[in-house]
């Protein structure tokens, strides 16, 4: 701010705040908050989900990512009969206005609205309900029954009395339950009819 010789911005006619003396050498910043990408995604999701659903579509997820050195905030939307270009445009317009008000992302970013895609990664609880019955692949951090990858039809996401979550699959060998905490990725698997 100002050094002992009283040079710097005080001599340029700019006044110092009352609590800063001309002998101040250091300024400590207290309360710097670092916000993770997931925190921003969750905050935006909770904020805009009711707005998106007012248009008759389901907000599946919000992703904040970097692509080609550009920050992208992507909203993934769904409806059983499929997403149209008009759906994407309507949601984009609605979200753009809301995000201009709340400004959740530091710096500039591109807002994208898209359908889930054929091999979508399932992240939020509601996706396990929406896509139940479809083929999925579960990749694991640690092997179960000697395997790190399982494929089958998604039965759902189940929680026991202690709150432990398991991803349940129907396979040709029978039903398989895998701890969600051990799943590095759960993705839809595209299969041609």
C-alpha cells in the first residue's frame, strides 16, 4: 500500500483508508474461499433445475469443464420423447438470463445445452431412475469378484439403512450389486437394435 518514505499511491493524491497507516508494509487477506468445480456445478444445478423443469424438460446434470483452453458450462437436459433444437434453445435462453443474474463462474465461459448422448456418464441419483432398464457399464476402483468392469441392464441405485449406496445391475449371471463409492464411472452403453 504505502512504504516508509510515503511514496506510492498516497503521494498521487489517493487517500488511505483510516485503518491503514502510512507505515503499513503488509496486507493480510482473511477468508479467501476456493470453490471447487463440483461445488459450482451443484450450486448452478440446484438454482436452475426448477426453471428448466418449468419448460417441460428434465435437467440431468450441469458440468463445468475446460475444452481447448475455454471454460464451458454445460447443461444436460432430457425428456422421454427426445430433445429437440427448440428445447435446447429455450433452456439456453432461460439459463443465460439466470446466470447473468447470479454470475456463478469466475471469468468468461461458454454456455452449452445438450441432450444426454448415447454413452452418457451417470452422476446424479435421478439419472439412475430415469435410465433404469438400459444397458450400462460400471468401472470400479477395486476389483469385485476378480473384475473391475461389469456390464448389464441398470436396475437402479439402492440405499441401505446406513445410507450406503449400491448400483444394481441385471446380468445373464443374475443380479449384481456394486458399491457406488467403488465405482469410478457408470455409463450408458449404446447398443444397436
